[in-house]
C-alpha cells in the first residue's frame, strides 16, 4: 500500500512539473490608431463582419474558438455612450487562426477583398437574440503585409480589450428608466479565399444596465 502511495505522489509531482499554462496573447484595440481622416469602419461595413449568427467554423468538427466575455465597463450606460468590453478567446481547434491588427481599411478594403485579406470584428448582443447592444471597430489585415495580422495557434488564448459605441438596437422598447439586460459577446474573424472564417458568441453572459434615451 505504501508503495502505491509513493507511486501516486511521484505521478502528481511529475504532472505538476510538466504542466504548462496556455500561452496567452493580448490585443488592445484601444491602442490601435484609428484611420484619419476617414470615417471609422465597424463590423458592419459593406454588410460583412460580425453579424448576428451563433457561429460557423471551417476548421474541422466543432467550433475552434471558445469565447468568454470577461467584463463590460461601465456596467450602466445609454445609447450613444462609449464603453469598453474585454474578451478571452481560446483556440480549441486544430488549425491556426489569423486575426487582423489594424483599423485602416486600406490594408484590406472591406468592399474589395483580396487573397489573404483578414477582417476581425467584435460586438455585444442581448443573450440569445440579435438585439445589438454595442459594436466595436472592425480590424483589417493582410497576410502579405508585415505586422498587419497575428496568428492564434491551437492551445493559445487571446485577451482582447475593445472600445465600442453603445448602439442599443432593441426589438422591444425599454420599459423602465433603467433596465437590466444580459449581454453576450460576439467575435468574428475571416481570411478571404483561404477557406477560414469563424463567428462565435461567448458561452457566458454578463448583466448590464441600459438607461432610457434622454
């Protein structure tokens, strides 16, 4: 019996010594300079980008991404306010995923996509619906342009901080001056003509308070 205990302890020590935390990358969209003097593009430019779908994947069986909505700040806002939300995107698939890293649409024109162009978008929706709460800037990149994209490899995680405008397009009007809503995050990224595109909603929801418009 003692020998079994020693063997179990040895296995635990070995497992602890070899276990490594997933590599976590970060992307602060707030730190990416917006295009000037052009109007900022959002995830809905030319009808493309985030969209309201629950998700699609072309990296094999099952969704390759697990998205978690970490925070929304401030938690109380009204239409037109600027907010910030944070996502944790975990790659649980098998093939590398490309993510755009600029806010300049000239890098990957959304209405004239070319081979290797990458577009990435972020949005908040009410839980289980297509009611848009907030939308972040659309990111653009090209595999042919150095530094315009990043690669999320299988097993890696990406923490993203996104500035967003609170659009608050609800199918039902707010009933009170302040209404509590549960919101989910949506993350999308697409590489043109490469056969890779992923749209995933967060597997959790956070409560926010939406104020009636003035």
